[in-house]
């Protein structure tokens, strides 16, 4: 039985090719295939006095997509690869293809297609609604650590599982970052008198140790650096992102709201981290 593929959005941009190379390396680590996907939509605008043959437009779009997919395919070596040219919306196509995929990989900048402007609506939609981990690739490949945000939420648990496996397959250390703020502590105590900072920090360190314990037994080869800071999660994670090979976060954490499918921490890192960011949703 064929393993679940790594799906990559292709739009002809250099950033998309960076995503393809990253995905090919990841596929080789896990011995899984790569699926390249390019989606296009027929233009819905017209100019007065200009007659356009829809059939010709479609053929041109398909020829351009096939050219981009061929260029992307040439970047994938040592693992099985297939390519798919789809008529449809890019976000909807990738969300649909994410079902049954190992992960979806996107470039950080695009041609107005899959990665669109500086992380426009498509990556935001896919990271929010995808059925598997979604990785947005930015920066040069690094041999640094895997960095994961930990806050004790169910989504964070899924991110931890992903991060430990990512660190193990890379033979890389793992930096587990747990940030706490006065707001979260005060919320937990419902406005009652809160403990002093030393007590809170000890509790937060205990929470992080509990979340890591079982996984460190499962992945004894992974060296773990525990970081507990009194700071905003975004700032704490960004401080470690500059030297990271990968940052892993849950789609929405302990400080999020039920209606927010992509939390503020995830959004900020996807938009601004200088390295690849994996956004992980819990398995339903």
C-alpha cells in the first residue's frame, strides 16, 4: 500500500521551487512519495471590444501549469513523484488534497497562485482548514534545531508529536519553548489572588516536564532543551527561529478562542519567521 504523500503547491515561483526541494528532502527522510499540485481558475473578467476564446485561454493556462509542474518535478530525486493539474480554486484544491496527505508544503511567496502575495488568503486558508500538518517554507535550509511551542493544549500535544519525529529524523536537537504571561495566569485563577512569579514559574516548568516525559522515552535519541520564559509566545518562539531548521506550532493554543481556526501565534510565525514553520492540527 502506497504511503501518504507529501503534497506541494506549485505556482511557477522560485519560492514554490524552494518548497518542492524542502518537500523532496522531507519525503526522502520518511520514504514517502511527493505529489505536486498546480491549480488554476479561468479569468472571470472581460474587456470591452475584446473577444476571448475560452478554449484558447484554458489551453494556455494548462500549458503554463504543465511547464511549471515539469520544472518542479525535475527538483525531486530519489523518491516517487507525480503531478496533478487541476481546474479549481487553489485553497479549496489544497485543502481537499490535504485529506489523506502526510503534510502540505507551500512556499512563502508566490505568483498570485498557491502562495499568493506575502502569505495571502491561500496559505492562511490551508493552515486553518487543512486536514494534516501544513508547512510554509522560507529561508535557506539549516542544520539547526527543531523548535516547538508548548502550552499544554490538545493542539500543542499534536505539535509536540510532530516536532519529536521531525527532530529524530533530522538527528537534530529539540528546543521546547513554553511561554507564560500574567494574563493567562490571572485567567486561570478567575480574578482571585494569584501566586508569586517564582511559584508560577515552577508550576510552568512542571507542566512542560510532564508534556515531554513520555515522548522523551519514545525518542531517547532526541536531545531536548527546555525553555520556560515569562513572555509572549510569539516573541519567545521568534527568538529561537533565527537558528532553527523548523518551528512547529499548533493551529490554535491555550490563549486562543474557539472560533479562531488559526491562532495569533501561528499566524504571526507563518508570516514572519525566518525559517520553515509547520502548523499542526490535532488528529480528529
